[in-house]
């Protein structure tokens, strides 16, 4: 038994914040109340800290199988635990692609043997994520996938999107799309604008994303199935999502910490600033923050995308897209709280009940619920050093940044997965 004492419990499901103790018995929460005692229980003193439901990351890349030079399920989930995440959804763009049950089972088994946090695989929508034939979605669901996506690429055509949505609706799975019009993307490496011109880096117009979001919302209006927009980065995309919600469509979206923190003006000729979608304009960033605050954005997701140093140590145009993100996500979110842009409860919702709802799950701090908790400080000052991370990769534009706030303990199924 583990007894968490003297913390402030933040529970978005009941919209309550209060000084409560939480007693965990095995893999479940056994009691929540004032001044709890439990003879023989291990005590975790959470004085001055917040106790939240376990954070869920809807979008990460653990690179296993096939990319073990950059990350493994073991190293990636250690990094996730440091970031306060108790469950992470891993994208299927591995080698081989997670497009069939045997690959899903392999991920689930590796996770059972090596992971620090829960690993919820996302299956490919199409075979090889090639955009032609549907993947073995039902068999992958039986093996444990929680959603489908061809992430790294968009679901290739509106017709395929319709098929995937109709199929997944029957299975109760959300379809997650990486929205990008391939013809506009064409060889770009950062957002098109004054900075891309100054740096001489090929640009990607913001409409590359929003055209595809618009397409997907229209397809969702045919199917009425669940659609989730991955790493949404522009004002125009948000407008499509808002309008879709107004129409009563089951459309949700996520935003990454880098997109709500940085803009294309922050990009220097350093491949740690290269990710897809690229950092957007200030107007786009400001729209995302408004969306996070007003509920139009459903979740914060990291898009943790590790790439080993040798692959990033090339010219900007030739480097792979992606940055690591687990360990900086909470503090970057807390920056929005410290600046007054977001109430703390709303931030916690974006890391917990928000992503859970996208997956059709619940998260709350109550007796009988899974003992997954994130205990964090809003004040702890620290410097993020990529070289200290258990991740195998170092590709973060936030390396060396002073941060305010951090996960102090991450509890998964009643066990302490990380403690600062
Ligand atoms: O930045 C990105 N990295 N965007 C993607 O869509 C793919 C990801 C990766 O797998 O590295
Ligand atoms: Zn993506």
C-alpha cells in the first residue's frame, strides 16, 4: 500500500481541488479523504505538491521495433515517466510499421517486459501506411491498439479516410490524422515566411495543414465517425475544428508544447528546431493558446520524436523532422498557467481527462480507479539538460532552458515509476 499525504488533489472529472490524502492498494485507488492513515503503508509526502490523475500522452514515437538506435520502449518510457506521463500512445511508423496484430503483440510484450509506464499502441490505418489498402485493424484492436493513424503521413485520400473512419467507427476506435497536403508540402523544411526566406530554408505554407483538416472534417460529416487531428498547429485548422464541434461532429484535436511555446521566428539554422508540422506564426501560436483555454483543443500531446544525434547532425533540409518532448511538456504547459493564459485545472485536464476522452476512456481520482497518478510541483526550478535524459536522443530546442514546475513523482498501477 502507498499513502500519498498532504498533497492538493486536482481532479478535473469532478472539477475539485482540495487538500486530500490518497491511499493506493495494489493497482487501484482504495481511498481518498482527509487525514488518512494506513498502518504499514509506505508514505509519500506530497506537501506543497499537486496530485493529479496520471497524465496520458496521445502521441509519441518509441521507435521500437526497428529504430532502437534512437529510442526503445524501455528508454522512451523512462523519459515519459520523468515527464509525469503514466500512459503513452506510440505511433505506428516503426520498422516494420505497426500495421498487423503480430507487430502490435510484439510492442505489447516488449512493453510488459521493459516499460516504466503503460504503452498503448496506435495501429496503422493502411498497410505500410502507404495509403492504399486498409491495415488489419480489427486484429490489431484485439491485440491492444487504442486508435489508428498513418502518422508521419496523412491518410492519403478522402476516399481512404472515409473507409478507415467507417471501419473504425464499428470498432469504437478514433482515427488520428497527421494533416498535410503532400503537393504543398513538397520538400519544405520549416514554415514558409520571413524566417524561412532569411535562412534560405524551403518553406511549408500553413495551408498545407489546414487544407487537409478541412478535407477530414468534411469526410467526418459523411461518416459521423470519430476524427482526431494530430499536432494541430495553425489558426485556420483550429477554425475547422471549432466549426466541426459546433456542427455536432465528433472531431477532437491535440496541440504540442512546442507549437504553443515557440514560433517560426525562433527557428535558427539548427536541426533541433526542425519538426513536422513546423513551428508556426505568432498569430497561429496565439490561436492555439486561445483554443487550449476555451476548450476547443482537447489534449496536449508531446509528439516525442527521438532521432539519434548522427541523423540530426546534417544540413537543415536533410535532417529528419522531430524533437523529443516528454520531459519538458509539463513545465511548458505551466508557463501558460504562470502567465495567466490558462487555469491550472484546465492544464491538468489537457493532460488527463482530455486525452482520455479522445480514447473513449475516463480518468478520475476516486476509490476503485486505476492507481495512476502524477504528483507535480508548479514551482520547482530546474534546467532541462538533454544529456541527462534517459532517452537515447538529444534533439530538443529546449536543451539548457530554465523551467518552472516539474513532475516530482509518477505512479503507475500503484508503483512509483519515477521520483525526482
Ligand atoms: O516531427 C515529426 N516527427 N513529425 C512527424 O510527423 C513524424 C515524427 C517522427 O516520426 O519523427
Ligand atoms: Zn505526425
